[in-house]
């Protein structure tokens, strides 16, 4: 397979294409629909028809998620050729950019990170418990692979009915008396009897209040139906087998969750939200692993009343709209009391609860979900008042090769999904995905941690904070040069009624806890092959790349991802894997065959680049520290060396450590919190240290040592200074060992290694879509029609981004979410101001930025971090 030749079609008219300044002869685009060449290349040799479906998948599709990972580079060659190939790839790795570690070949299983450990600073006891090094070797299981061994029966008939028998054997505990127990909770009884404000004591009849409580409770939940759950599990299993190649789950991660459940504490799973299928896929996974019925907190905006009634029978929870009313509203008081009672009863009965911390896909707005924070706040309050002694929080994430229900136009959010609309969507998915390659799914369960332990330890990490306007506006306008030594306060997620009912300190706790857990979920997510391919095509080879070169680039970027502590969601032979990934992206790339027998891969302009930008965002967390550092170095060199100057000229410049810290802090303050997702227990100063260490480790920065000074690597005679002793950080990095008084005399240079320019440019481009969108938003200030509503101005800016993309080719910036981020960042920066109005909040230009000169200063401040 490794030496497989691509099937050739009949010769087509030749086309002249230009790649990197050289002309090559190529055949016509073989990815156009209706051409036999595309079908033969995407399904080589027609094996899906000559062989059986199972044999075709085994030959064509890599063996995903099977540790130890099969080498991507080793084909079925004789031993001598195989050794030669391995040595060639080892030398390729040794010349690349990676951490300063031992040169290993991770695809042979010698190195694979186990992700998902909880925070050692906030939850040290949880970090030590529920984990043993032996669970790292348990491997993966395919959840949708149900065989005869998964049932109690044996025989030929069982092998044909194993899915149905498996669904019948799932343990579903009854909970028919849950509504009565909720009605008996103290908070509900106080409302009914009138002892609480807003209850029957304020002129309302007790019977009417009781009926209102029952109505609200029926809106929140319904007793799960065991028959419907088993029938739905069987139907969902058949559906998932048609849509996905596999749904992989690490057995070690599942063992940690089982140990947490055996401790007798309720489980609360806090998940990312990539697809509407997440809400039915995660309960299916946990039910198949013996954790019982998972209660899912759904967003009522995404479901019609009929679909909500069905989901409640399957264990769904919905927040009643009355709960968001004002604090002095009697209906709001009753609704919040019922919601509190429902959550308390759910935690007491130890039923697992799933909360989505991200907004649903296709919804414009902040990344953190207001509804998710509301449910999490209810859990936090129940633990604090002593309803349950503690709760175990489990960060969860799901990653897809391609998201099945990704909207074509995310700017116009779709209407609530109805029952028949959902059925038609399922049929459309089955029809469309049956003709294409099946994708893979990876479910990640991070290490559970104690909510009580986090609450106690997290409060000690809170310090003073300032708004973005206080931190950056004087520097942007040139009024001062010193960056304040404080953290940035930026909260885009609006607070709902139940969250506002909490004390201000508890509201802050919930917001920081949700950000902390979402950071843990993202860091434990595996990087899929489509994200790596999209990153390469968008940021390194947007004008096209030959397949032979793409194979090496894919292997290099995969190793770099693994060495940064991120797992990947694939394995297999390199050529097969790249071929499979390109087949998944065939709607967004063009394949051209050149006369030398190689293949040219070119990203399609327009929406294709926008889609690749969405996929590449999944890889950004792995390289975020280095990308921030590279853009900060670019900003530091912007006033000294021309951007188009040679690399050797930029390497002459000395970069002081204090200047680097300042530049990194400026960029950290500018970037939205939703992108950075920094842990609340980590200060910006500590993150600056981490960024600098990463730049040194990956070889981009080299310490400049003056004659007669102590070498930078000599830490044996260094003493801890007073500032270091009281520094509020739980982790000490390499830079922390330096004496702070010597920081002013520490200098660095850009490395002059041969691959440094390309790697530096690659890191800078990872943040270019967001930064370019900010620059275009600054340019649009004098063109936009203000005052206007927030949604109206977002529409104006998005149309401007689309028009600029057509003119300049920056299609990765034509994203409505980037337009929203730019508007909110400018609002926090004081560029835009907001006033209430009957039509909604109105935006207008602040007096400080009405002049052309200050708008130009803002644009230049952002543009310094962009590397052209």
C-alpha cells in the first residue's frame, strides 16, 4: 500500500499551472464531479466494489485510534527497504523543529501523551487520586462496534441480532417518583406555602401556585421511558454505524470516570459543543459503558416543542423561560425554586448530568454558553448549601474528522429543530455521507476533580483586574508606554436570572470555573487529520503543494503536535492517511495531476478557504503559545527591520527580555479571552514566561551571552530573589529560575537555522485570520454607518470583510464570528461605546477615536503583530 501507484485515467487536455514560480504541465482537475479519475483516486483500484465493504475499509482507511500507533511511514516493504525508510524519516525528524527532547519516532508507539490530567494547582488531591500510570496502557475501544461478546447469548442468530439484544440488556434504573420528591423539596414547599417572596402568601391561592409549580416542572423534565430509551439506543447504534467509521473512547479515561462514580458522589460532565449530535452521542456512549441514563441540559432555542417532549422522555432537561425573569418577579421566583429543587433531587439521586459549556454550533456570540453557566451555577449552589457533600466534575470533549451538521451559512442561525425536520436531516446525512468516506469520532473524558476542592483553592488565586480600556487604550494612543501589572477583566457571556440570583462572589466563581473546565476540555481534545491538513493547506501552501512534499509536511506537523503534549486522533500508513484526509476535504481542494506522476493539491478559493480556517482552529491550541510569541517578536521587530527584509538582517537585532515580556502582554490583552482560554489560576506574567520558554525550546530564540557574564544555562549558583519567593505561581518554569534583577540584561536573537524563517512565518500565520479581521475592522471605522445596533453593525462589518476577501483574497477572515469578536474587542477597548435604546443597545464611535489620526494609531498597533 505504501508504494501504491495511483490509478491512471485516460489522458485529458493538458493545462499549464504555475507553482512557486515554476511552470508545470498538469492534467485537468480530477476532483470535478463526474470524472472517473477522481473516483479512482479517492477509491484506488475500485476496491470498494471488487472486494467487500469491510475489506475495502481495512485496505483504504487507516487503523484509527489503535495504540501503539502503527507507523505512518512504514509500508509493506522488505526488511532492508523498511529500515532505510525509517532511518530517512528519523533524519527528517531530527532536522525539524521540536522540543529539545530525545529524537523519537512517536508513530512506533514510543511516545504518545496521555492527556486529560486535572489542574495540579487548583485540585492537587484530585490530581493524585483516580489516576495510575497503568491506565495509560489500556488502549481504546470502538463504542459502536457491538458484537456477540457484548451480549449474554451466543449463536448464529445472536450474531445477527446482537445490536438489538445489546440494547435490551442496558441497565436503566427507574425514577418514576422523581416529580413527587421534587415537590417535597424545602424550596418548593416554601414557595407553595408562601414563606418565600413571590409565593402563595402574596395574594395567590396555594392550589394555583401548586399547579404552576407542576407546569414548570413538566417544562423542565419528565420521567425517562425505559422502553423508548432502549428503542432509541438500538436505532441510534444503527445510525452511527452508517455515518461514522468508529467512535473511539480511551479505556483509561473511562476507568477514571468509573472510579469517580464508585465514590458515591454525583457526576457532572462539562462538555464542548461541536455538533447537535453531541447531545445524543454522549448519553449513548456513557450508557454503553455502564454509567446509566445521562441527563442532558439541552438548549430550548435549538428544539421545537415536539422535539423537546421526546428529548425529555430520553432524559433531557430544559430551563423554563420564566427562570430568566427579574429577581423581583413572582413567576421568576417560582421557576427558579423549581429548577433548584430539580437539580438538588438529580444530584441526591446520583444521576449523571451533562452540561454544554459552549454555545451550540451556528450561534453567533460568545464562546462560553450563558445557559451552561446557569446550570453549572445551580450545581455549585447545591453543593455549597450542603444538599450533597461534593460533586465530581468531568471535562468532556468530542472531536470529529468533519462535523456532520456544520451549517453552510453560520451568520443566519437556523430555526429551532423540529421532529420532522430532524428526521429529514438524518435522512439527508445518511444519503450524503453514504456516498462519501465515513468519518471518525473521538470522545475524550478528562480526569474528574472535586468541586469542593476547587472552590476552596480557587478563591486564593483571585487578584485585582482592570478593563481592556484601562490597560490598552493609553498605550494605543501613545499616552504611556508602561503596561499595568494587573490582569484583564473581560466577560462576554451575559448572566441569566438564576446566575444573577447568586452572590457576586459565587457568580465570579462559576465564570472562572467554566473557563477553567473548558480549557481542560480543549487541552484534552485530540487533533484530527483534517485539522492538520487544513492548517498546512491554509497557512503554508495556499498556492498549492505537491503530494510528495505534502506527505513530509503532514508527518512533521503531526510529530510537532505530539511533542507539545496533544494527542492525535488517527494512525496508519502515511500515504493512506493523507489520501483519506484529502478525500474528506475533496469539496474544498483541487487535485491536479502533473506529467511527472505527482499530484498537485490546491485549496479552492472562496468558501473553501473559510471552511479550512474553521478546521485549522482545532490545531491552534497546540501551537498557541508559540504563535503568540512569534507575533510578539514580529511586533518588536516591526519598528526596526522592514517586514520584507532578509532573515539574516532580522537575526542581527537584540531582543531584551523585558521588551519581549511587554510585547507578549500587549498581544495577550488584545486577543479575546474566548480564544486564549487561559486558566484563571495562571497569571499573565506566568504565561509570558511560558511563551518565552516555548520560543527557546522550539529553537526560534537563542540567548545572547555577553563576554564575562554567567552563561544563561548556569543555574547552579543562582539564588532565589525576594520577588521570586512571593511570586503567586504554583509552577516554576525555566525562566522563573532566573534572578529578576538580571532580566534587564538578558538578550535574545532569532536563530539562524535554515528552517527558522518558514517555521516563524507559519506560527505568525496561525493568528493572522483574527488579527487581519481586527485590522479591517479598524479600517472600517470611518466607513461604517454609526450609530447602529450591534447586530446591524456586525452585518455591515461582515459584508465589508466579504468584499475585502474578494479583492485581496483573505477569505479566511470572512467569518461572522470574527466580525463579532472585533466589535466586542473594540467595545472593551473604548473604541466603540454602547447606549441602551428601545431597539436594543446602540453602538457609536467614542470621542477618543473620532479623529483619523487615532484610528490610524489603532490600525498600526494591531498591524505590528501581523507578518505578511
